[in-house]
């Protein structure tokens, strides 16, 4: 082998190349891990009403570790996502020393019973709120359906001036709604939108003008509805002579 100049030349080139690769790797490792590339700026974007600067600063000071190159983007995103009102956080590097963090807040639409809130996407989350919000009562996993129903009810009830205060969904998918005037509206399982439309059609001219307190309206009839009026007293029957 020692007399094979071609082989020796190839071996020398291989060793030289390997040495250069090791030097490049070592240099790259030093560049990416050296403390001379710290993250100096954190720029927060997004319309925030619930997330406070103090919360964001706390996350930045206690959760973000590493240099501009080694900072874990997914871990950073998850750290900001721990804040109660943060729905999503997108993180990206901006050369030479900054992080851009776009924060999307939850927009609360309703309360989920006594445990948590539901946002405009139908996602449940845990946070404190003093807002006056409708309340959902339903089986687990029904948050998106109930959020969609809330929007449909608000639209359908517009002509009445009434608003849903509590929405109930049974395991058999039957709907009931407590309105803000104290009436419970029974909508059943099918044709819910048509039943809401029918209620709105007759509310002002037929129901609201009755001289009795209404506490329950059953809309499950094909072409009508039933009304319960606790203070209504039927006139005495006349006896024919």
C-alpha cells in the first residue's frame, strides 16, 4: 500500500476532508451555542384585552432558555400557551437577536356550567371572567355544537328582542333554552331553526300581549305550540239550564 501513490493521495484527501468537516461542525456548534447570540428583544403582536404585559414578561423571564439559535420554538409556543386567556401563540426568530410572538386570545362566548368558559371557536378553556355570558349545560364534547346553536338562536330571536340566557342539550340531542325574560323554550330534537322562527313570528302579536305571565313555551308541535301560564285561571263553566 505504501508504494501505491494514488491510494495514499486519496487517503490524504479523505483525512483532510474529514478534518475540515469536523472544524466546520465545531465552528457551527460554537456559533449556535455561544452566549454572544442571546435573545435581546421579544416583540409581542396581537390584540390583547385579557393577557397582561406582566404575564408575558414572567413567561419571557422564566420559561425561555437558550440562544437565538438554540431556543426551542415549540417549547416557547407552549410556554405562552399556558396563560389562561391565550388560545394560540405563533413564535418566529428575527435576525439577529429578536423573537416575534403573535398572540391570539380566547373570546369568551359562554360559560360551561360552573366549570370553565367556551370561546368563539367552541373550545373550552379555564379562566376567570366577570362577563355576563350565556350558560351551556350539555354532554362533554358538545361545546362546538352549542356554540353554533348560540349564534343561530341569537339570529333567530332578533325580532323578539329576547336573548338566550341558558342553553340545555340533553344526551338525546334535545334542546331547551332559558330566555332572559324568564321563559323556558322547549325546542326538542328536530327542526330547531323552524321552531325558533315560529316562536319569533308569534311572540310580539300573540304571546307578549297576553295578560298573564308565561314561564314555558313548548314548540315541539308540528304547526303550533303550547303555553304554560301559572297565574291563568279558566273561567267557571256555565251550566245549561
